[in-house]
């Protein structure tokens, strides 16, 4: 079998023999991976145009929801990937890190959409005033690069390695071409097939090259981004490619490094920290058979605890069962292939020239449920280097497998120096319950590490561990680790975007950024801004309020109400030497009074006050001063609705409070939750009558097999049920998901097509109850009148729905709106 690649919108196969892929457990050949004969430059261009153009036009909200949908889709199908993953030598736990961890990256990056504007590009940082008059200013925006992300991945994480990078470039609006390592490319290919078949991503957003290629960097362009995960040696070769220099192509490298974990001097045997340390080192040596770029390679221990650590680790490692990863009792599987086993043995032999092997054997292996000779099995190897300052091989040679070395230190300065001797790593950790000791290590070692974990009893139950990169944290490190960064939340997404400084007037910058800038022209509105739905509100939309005079009584009453009796508000005899001249209004009274001036009293789209982001009091307001407010839309932020909450977004309002001299006295940014427009057609008796007037017997449904009369009778019977006339049935939705199903009434998602009707309604639809369509229409309108009258006379009552449970009038209205829209659309009436 020759593994296929997915490029230019189709699956295709390279020529030639290619690189063999082996089952790590049995040693059998799975197939071959090759990219010979494939037009790689054309594939890169396809990503820049076909996939890139579509992604660049999508908003951050659309990209984030796309990632969430893809994560859910893959999660439902993950078991098929586990079956394939066993061939890589991975246990169930190892595969969980790779597969579920990869999908988790999609979920985590999808959630970042809430931190971005609802537009295709991002506005970064604060505005910059470039003039004293405030009429010339600057800002920074980030737009998607117009290239393609080229990801060259390592063999150890064929799923996570792809998705942790792609999730980020997709969120940024950039397409990707993935080049997985040949050893495990068959698992990457299986996941890509499912992604392509899902149709969730725009065509061209993801392409796959299954096999080695030495020419992939030959035609990269200045708008592209290249990432590499693998050995430091290979990374340096790629980084020196002349095309990268010529085109100034960003290159991010995440290389294997000699990560270390330090045992604090206070963490003696018997302490929680000692036990945590031993457990973590054992885990990092054996998870993924030690084939992790973040695994602990150097175990830095107080010199008086070396023997204790050696004994404790030996006991823990002796409990590790090695063999077929499919077996529940197996805790450590195989390395990726026999060549990797030999490579690890060679590196251990070099380390053993000065260090002692104190646990494990390079020659013998007892594999459970597998042939130790045919599979790529190796015992955990623990070494001890007594002179780590003199014998520096331990700081230069990495055995990429279940191998680690204990070394002693005398004091924290020595521990930090040993950590630094690795010349840069992805992660380090220290286990101590002494926070001062932790601080000393972190500050001293941070220059040489991309991440530092401080482990102690307080965080142990929630800790993700030494070797777990997290989507919202930077993954990378200096020096040997490659000097690059991956993931990191917003930081990671920005790697695939171009930062551009923009200069102009506040009005122009407001239009470009979608964020109101101080001194920009206001957009006066016909209605109060609070009367508009979220979609219709624009940055700059503004009103000027009427005025209010602040009195002594206002100040006294506010003080009595809040118990804020600060002297400036209550004791005018104490004002000497202060910044105040008269009795002064409370700052929060000014904001409260401002709200009284700008709040729209009528019920409308504004659902709630969502908070206050900034508040500044620029000068005092005294009794008898008069204030007014300028309320302006500053920015809109999309959000997901939760539970029984109608869809809404957040609007940030810029509040400027002026006095009688038109002097600015206070500013604030308040947030309101504003409902979104209902996308469904309004349903009432008049609209129903209008839509039914278009319905004739010969109309064919766009989906399903109902006749027009059956559809009308179906809607009529649902209203009869809602009115309480027939409640003798069981709710069909299982209790454990009923609340979630009920909450879908509050969303703006349409009802699914071709969904099986509840048995109650299905039975009622089995035969027509009325003579003809005209009679059915009349009965539907009668049923609607009865429904309205029933709830008018019984406003507190709830009645059963077979799918959504007990509903009150408000929820029945939500259900009817979706239900009638669904069927009216089905018959082309909308």
C-alpha cells in the first residue's frame, strides 16, 4: 500500500517506492509513504488561493465556530483513530494525549473567538494619539497573511502535532499544508480523510503530503509561514534554507531538548512533593515510551537525596508493564520502529561512558502479549551521572526514548546552572513546597526554558503535568529547543497575521478598526441606540442626553444610601489643603446619574447591564453643577448564548460626562448585553393566514414526504397539544438530556430537516382528520385562537411537549416560531 496525499482538492498517490511504515508492535510493514511526482509548488499555491481566500474572508467568529464544529465531528469518530494508533506503539493513554489532545486544541482555539472582533482582522492594543489636538492618531491592526502555513511535523504526535498548529493558522485565516513524518503518516492521513469528508473546512484549507520531500521549501514565499517539529539537527538545516532568507519567511522551530526536573531541597522522602516528583519522572520516562519533546531527560536532585530518588524511581519503573499497547495491563508500548530502538541504544551507550546505568537493560526485554524481538520494545533506562559539571555529555546527548539521568546538586545556584547547561529547553519543572525556593529557581532558570512548572501539594490534583503543552500557553523554548513559539492563545494566532500600524484621523481609524476612537465624529441616530438590535448597532452611533443639576440633597442622599461618607462629600470644613473647593459629588454618583440620563426606559433589545470596563473622574462636580452625557457605541463583541438565554452580543458604550461649561468631567466604558435579531418570520394569526393563502394541494415539499394537508394538520395538532387538550403521553426525550434539548428553543438555529416526528404527532398524521386542505387550514386557525385564549386565561400554566418537556407560554411561542417556520419553509411559503 502506498499512502495517498491530499492536494489540489483531490486524493492522489506519489510514485516510487517511498519510505516504509512499520507496525511498532509486530514489526510488519504497513505500507509506504512517498511524494515523488507530486506538484508541490502547485499545492502551495492552491492553499494560498483556493483555501486562503475563503478563510481570509471569514470572521473570527465564523472561524472559531468552524473549529468547534470540526472538533465535535472528530470527537464522535475518535475510536477509529485509536485502532490505528496502536500500530504506532502507543497505549490507550498515549493515544489519548495525541488524539483527544489534538481535538482539544481545536476546542481551545475555537473558544478564542470570543477575544476577537466579529470581523476578519484584529485590532491590537490601545490607540495612540499623535497630536495634541487629538485629530491625528494611530492604531495597530492584524490581518491574515496571504500565504500558506507549511507544517513539517515529527513522528511522535501524528494527530496532535498537526492539529495544534492547524487550529491556530485556521483561526488566523490561513490555509495549511501538512507534511507528517513518514513513520506515522498513516494515522495523520486517516484523520485528514475524515476532516475532508466532513466538508466543514473550506476546500484548500488543509492539504496533506504523505511522505518525505526535500523540495517543499524551494518555492515558499514571503507571505508563507513555516513551522518545524523534530530534531534540533534537522531543524538547523531547514532554518538555513536560502529560500527562507531570500523571502524573509517566518520560521518557527520546536526541537527536542534536554528538559530537566528539579527536586527541591525541602522535598525529602515522606513529603508530598517527593512523591509527586517520583511519579512525574516515571510518567515522563514511560508515557509515549519516552518519545516526547517535553520528556524529562535530566533529573536534578540534592546530593543527599540521590540514593533515595534512585531507589524510589527503580521501584516505580519496576511496576511498568511493557508489551502490546492494546492490552489493559500494559503501561508502556513500543518505540516507533526498530531503527529508533537502535538509535536510543547508541545514545545511551555514549552517555554510559561517564554515567552508570542504574536501572534497565539495553539487551533484554520481557514484552507482554508481543514478541520482544520483532517489536520495537525497550526497557526504561535510568542513568546516574555523579559529575554533571565535568561530564557534559548528559547536557548534550539526547536518547529519544524511555531514558533519563539522575545528577546531584549542592545548592540552588548549582541546580540553576545545571538546568542552564542544557542550552535551552521546552520545559523545566521544580517540585518544592517552599515558594521562596520556587521563586529563586524560576527567576534564575526562566532565561533557558519556554515553560516552567512548579509542582507542590496545592496544585497536584489539577496539574496537567510537566510534559503537557497547553493551547493557551506558549510552547517552545530558546537555544537547543529551537527559539520558536507555538500555540500560546492569542499570541500563537498572531504568528500567522501581519501587524500593520495605521495612521489617520479618529473618524477614519474608527471606520477601519470598527472601534470608536475619542474625538471621532459621532453618528447621530434616529432612535435611541438602546432601541437597536445587536446587528444594527455601529461603532460611533451616538446620542446627547438632556441635562441634570446636581444638588446638595443628591450628594447627601447618595452618601446615606451607600455609606460612603468620605469627607469631601460630607464635611465642607475639612476641604483646606485638598483638591476640592466645595461639597463634591461622589464619583460613582456621577456615573449613576449619567446612567439615569442615557438609559432607555422601554423594554427593547438591551437585555442587561453586563459590567464596567473603565472609569475615570477627570475633575470634581460640585453641588449645583449641571451635567449631561454623550453616549457612543465604542465596540461590539460577539458571544455565545448559554442555557435559556436568547442569542445576544456585547456592546461597549463610551460614556462621556460633561459639565455646564462643556468640560469633560468623567468617562467610562459600560457594557450591555444586546439581543440579536430573530432570523425567523413572525408567527401570529395574521401571518399564518397569509402564508396559508399561498399553499395549494399541488405544492411539493423541499424535503420529507408530507402532503400540504398533512403538514397543516400536523401544525394544528401540535397547537391542540399545547392548549392542554391532549396531555396523555410520555415525553420522549431522555431525562438526562431534556434540559439541553429544551435550551435549543432559545437559539436561532432552525429545526433539523428530515427529523423523525414524535410518536404522538406521527400517530396523528397517519390519516387525514379533515375532508380537504381548506378545512384543515380553517381548523389550524381555530386551534391558534384556542391556544392564545388558553394561555391568556391560564398565564402560569405549563403543558407537555413530547420533545422539549413542559413549556410555558413564552417557550411555546419559541417552539411555534421555529416549528411553523420549519414547515412553511419546507413548502416554499417563506
